[in-house]
């Protein structure tokens, strides 16, 4: 069922065209992501869909009874009520019905009414009808729903006044109230702001099971991968639809660009060939008719525009001045507390870091991750324990608070003052790679956006050429493209990295080890973020198993069986991933073969024997590869059936 349809939507702000030719459909149970660069018009599109903004041209169609819930960026809930009272406002109609039921129950308990059998029967029938309607509308579950949502969003004190909450907490509460309202279309603009990883996991599961449609704008790519099945890209004022999650969209977008570029180059070659023939033969009596025929063909041809990627991305890489020793950093029983406090911020931190390690530091908000990084770089002094630095270690520190930026300098001077011996042209080139071009370099630091400040800090870090990067939330304020450029630069970095991030997609791409911080200390996991999650799940299952086996005779045998089962599950997951890879490869090969076969019957190829032979040879090679993949796919299916 279509809940909303946008056809050729246009939106202007003054004389500036923001959106044009926007086509989008929302079906029941859809999970849709709206993606695009900062400033592409994503939030504007959400506001149009929610009815908050009007549009200038086009049409938006939706059934009259379709309900819409919209959460804007950083929308805080303002109220003088307590958290629980505010959440109950969502169910005001149910509470009204509940009050009516209580009143009917009081009447039913009146002994005088019982003597009038007909009136009493009517009262019982009325009560049964209203109670059933109350049950159907969720009247017996709404308090449990409130508790589940507040618990998932980390609100333990439900009697706290909303006026006492922080801005981030008010935003989370606004999200919770919207989730409880359960509209047919849930429109969320950056819902992951102010959420820690545990809360993000809960929200992902909640949205996966949500009864209606969900439309999301988010820079959290891991979140999008877990929640959405359709992606609309807003680029150059228009929209394009992709099927799948965010990672699928990236693959399809790259394939589309390559395909369109090849088609463009092919057409350009044909145009050039036609133009050359016309120019050479138009004045010859023997060939002028053929030249005129080609001219008509050229005039009728719909010439493609050269495919273009969206606006320029930053371009940078991190290099090192000299290599460090194999042992980079060692922390022994490290703890920290402020002088005015009695309790430690963190304690029992033990960690050995070696050259070319990529370590992601994770843990709940407030556990002391950023404080630990500041202690390592020397901004804070440890309360107890030891920090040993390795030979030739040069630390480059990315501070999420960007405190190392000046308050009164221009972008150009911020960089040039640190490296005064470099010529201005070289400094401007570096800044250009970080998207500061022309007069942008004359902007003052306070006038920069969060993303611009982040890129400037990265530019300073790049020029430092440190061999040990310590980074605190480096993806904050960066758009999706800038995040991907940063990831590529860090993957190619020849030094060592220790970082804190809430961006799970970023952690998964960069980290080869995960260190989890808790109140008790640290735990090391030798893998990426997905591996860390799987090990945490194993630990949880093992704890539950041990708890149920306290009174059993042979727990070691049960534990052995547990590990055997986990090993089988890992093997199954490995085989299933390979099956999925093969199926994707098979689909790509079949599409390529089909495309080649279609090209072989095109008029321009019929007399081009060399090109026909090339396509034939390619299809033969692809057919061999296809047979091999099909055979491997069959073998894997048999292995899965035997497990």
C-alpha cells in the first residue's frame, strides 16, 4: 500500500532552486534512507514530506487517514511535566477510555442497580464493548510500552522534571514520544544524535520491528545498514532510487557511474567519427548523400551529458616523518581522578600498543574514554599507574572539542603560522585539498561550520606527519563523503592509531583491535567491531548457561557442547557470507553477459568484427567463470545442508 507519493516536487528558497524533479514513494513497511551531501536539501525534503514546508511545483499524494510523525534535528521536548506524565500524553484518548471503564465498574458495583436486571444487562454489554475496544487499541499495554521505550532510551528516573534535562536528553525524549505515537510514517532527521552505542542498538531493533514506514536522514552508516532497505540519493537537486541498504547503495552508485561513463565515452567516439566523416565527405559528389545522412543521424542523436559525481570531496593522506619502534605505548594500572573528586573517572587500564596497531576504544558514555586519551597525550596527569612511550614515538592528537584552533585567526594563518617556512602556495594547496579554496582561506575560525573546523584540524594533523595518531571522535561534523575519504587515508596510514568513535561503521573499517572500557578496567578483543559484538554475545550466552548449570553434575561437558555449537554457528555464518558473495558475483556476470549480447546486435557493432570478437571472447570467459561459481555455490549449499 502506498502511504505517500511525491511527483516532480520543486522547492525554491527565494530565487535559489533547492529541489527539482523529486520523485519518491513510501509504501507501508518501507525503511527508507535519504542520503546526499550537506546542503543537498535532505532536511528540506523531510520537512516537505511532514507538511512543515510547502513546495512550489509538483504534487504530493497520500491517503487522508495517513498519520505522520516528524522528528527534526536536535528537537528538544519542552514541558513542565515529569517524563512519565509527558509520555502519557500520547495515550490521552486511551486514558479517557480507561476512566470511562472505571466509572462503569463503579456503577456495576452499585447494589441498587443490580436489582434492575435489564439495566444491569445493558450496563454489562456496554462495559464489554468498551473494554474490548480498549483492549484492541492497546489499553492494557500502553504503560508497558512507555516503560520499554524509556528504558531503551536510558531514562531511569521517570519522575524527573523535563525542565531539568539536558538538551541531548530532551532530544532523546522527543524521539521516545514520537515512537510511542506510532504514526503510519515515521520521519526522522538525524535520530542517532545524542545516542550511545547501546541505545543505538536498541533503536535499530525497534525500527526493524516498527509497524509502519520509516524515512531517515542520518550520517550513521552502520545504523543505515542495519535499518533501511531503500535509499534515495538527493544530488544536483534531483533524486534517484536504489534498492538495498547503505552499503548496497554505494556499490550500485559506483557501478552506475562506471556504466554511464562508458556509455558517454562510446557515444562521444561515435559522434567524433560521424563529424569527421561529414567534414571529409560533405563536399564530394560521390559521398555527399552519405554525409548528409550521417548529419541527420547526428542531429537526431540525443547527446548524453558527461556523468558527474557530486561536489568535490576532500583529498588527503597521512604520512609519517620517521618510523617508531615496535613498542609504541604501554599503560599499566592507569587511573585518573580530578582533585575535587573522590571517585576515579577510570581505573585499572592496562594496554600494550604496537606499531601499526589500529585500536578502537569503546565503552558507555561517561566511562572516561576521552579522559584517557587526554591523559595519554599529556593534557592530564594520571592519578595512579604508569605510561611508557616507545622509541621515536611522535603523537598527533585530534581533539573532538577542537581546542587547538585559534579564536581569531583566518584559515590560512591558522596553518601558515604553524609551518611558516612553507611557501603560501603550498599551504593554499593543502587547504584546497581540504575544500578551502579561493576566499574560503580568509574566513576566520569562529565563522566556520563544525565540518569546516573538523577539516581544518585534519589538515593540521596531516602536516604534522606523526607516526602515532590519537583521535577523539574524528568523524563528528563530517559529511558521508568526507568520512569515507578519512577512512581511506587512515587505512593507508603507515603508523599506529588509537581512536574513540561512536561511528560503528568507521570503527569496523579502521579497527583491527577493540579495547572495551568499563568501571572495572579494560578488555581487549582481537578483531573489528563486528567481531567484538559476536564475542560479547558469546560471553552473554555463556554467562546465562553458567547461571542455569549451578546445580548440574557435568557443567564442563555442557560448556564444551556450547563452544562446539558456537563454532558450528561461526562456520555457518562464514559459508552463508560466501554464498551471498557468490550470488552477487553471479548476478553481476549474468548482467554483463546480457549487456554484451545486447551490444552485439546493435547496428554500430554489426560491421565491427573486431569489437564483436572482443565481446564474444569476454562472454566466453565470463561463462567459464559463471560455471565455476555455480559449482562452488552448489557445493556450499550441500555443506550447509550437512551441518
